[in-house]
C-alpha cells in the first residue's frame, strides 16, 4: 500500500510545484504589464506588430519604386537624375547595383512608352494599397472602428501626393543649397519636414478622430527615428546591397530593400503604439496630450473598440486571423 502511494505522492508534489511556478510567473507577468514598458509591449502584441510590419514593408516595396519611376517620368531630366542620386544614396546602392537601378530610371519617353496608361494606373493602385496598410496600423493602434470606404482611398491618394511633393521640394532644395553649410541646413530641413509629415500622416490616417496634440509623440518618434534610421542605413546598407547583389543579382537588391523597409515599418508601428500609450497615460504628459480631457479623441469621434477578450500572447505578434489577439478585424479600413 505504501509502495503504491509513493509514485502518486511524487506526482502530486511535482504537479504542485508546477502550479506554483505558473502562479509565480503569472504574478510577475501581471506586474510587468502594469509598468510603462509592459503596457507598450502588451499593446504591440495586440496590434500583431510583427505581422503588421512585414505586411506594411511588403506593400511599400512593391509600390514604392514603380510609383516613383512613373512620377519621375513626368518631371524634367534634372529632377529625375537628382531623385535617382538621392534614392541610391539613401539605400546604399552603388557599383554594378547602381547600374541596375539606373536602368529602371530610363528616359521619360522610354518610361511613358513602356508603362502606358494602364501601367501607370496599376502603379498608383499599388501605392494606394500601401496607404491602406499604413492606415490599418494607426487604426489598430488606437482601436478605431471601421469606416471611410472610398474616402480612405481618397486619403491615400492625398498622402501619396504629399509625399511626392515633399520629395520634389527636398530635391530642389538640394540644388539650391549647394553651399558649404548646405548639407547641415538640408539635414535640419529634412528632419523638421519628416516630423511634420508623419504628424500629418497620423492625423490623416486616423480620419481626424484623434486630436493633433495627442499625436505629437507619434510624430516625433517616427520623424526623428526615420531620419536617424536613414542615416544609420547609409553605413550598413552599401555592404548589404553589394553582398546580396554579388550573390543573387537584381534579386539581391530586392532582398536588401525589403530588409530596409521592414525596419522602417517596425519603427512606424512602434511609434503609433507608443503615441497612444503616452496619450492615455495618467501622468502630467498624458493630461497635457489630452488637453486636460479624459480622452484624446476629437469631438464627435466614435468610441474606441474594446480591447482583447483574453490576455495577449507572444504568438499574437505574428497574427492569428480574425480571432487573433481578441481584436476583431473591424479595424480594417477596407471594411465598413
């Protein structure tokens, strides 16, 4: 009788220890989530940040260059050459890889002949699909309900127009500021402009549902972060592009660019989540961002969607379908 009960007693003690470990881990996890960093991490899992970042980077890659080539075909040769130099410099494309990129930016007549009206419309459609993915990031970060329909695509077209205008202005500014202090002035202009553009981007993609002041942290983190990220990429991208091009040819350039876009998309996603976390904080900063009110939402904005219906898990970062982290797909701007 004693011998038969011994295994059971050992199993019972093991089960008790396992339960204690689970309880302790759950208690530490709860404490972690109550911290500022833990809160941001939980919200990142809620928006499925890895899945969103990869999707955003993929759409940016397939839409950026076709749209840019079509747009530059409508500009003077000097502007197109400056854009080519700027793009190759930012992505670290040089040597034989630069020759491959240069072939894509052929003369305006050749580009228009090869593209045609249908090709140009397809390039624009791809670009607008990117803005849909971008809007989805902001809507999910702020738990905004669906809605907008065709207006969302209109906002996407306005955003693309703004980005094109920004690129042209910076290109022209580079031509004008060919003085000893020109690079420093251009860097400062680019930093301020990037921050302003991302502030406007967040407000536009959120359909004006969130007050401008509440979006300042998102604008600062995205604007300054993207500018520094671009500068840092100038140090590691050339070696990456050269290595990938030597191994895979033109496909290697694509792999390097996807890596670059993924890093930028991750920055955009984190900034969107961090901005909402700060705006909803209980401290002085949160109160100031909300202009002293209880919510950062603009007057007349719909109430936010409920949070996850279960504790978020690490696997949620990679996307789990409609059930996912417990947040419905009503965040999709294509719906409603």
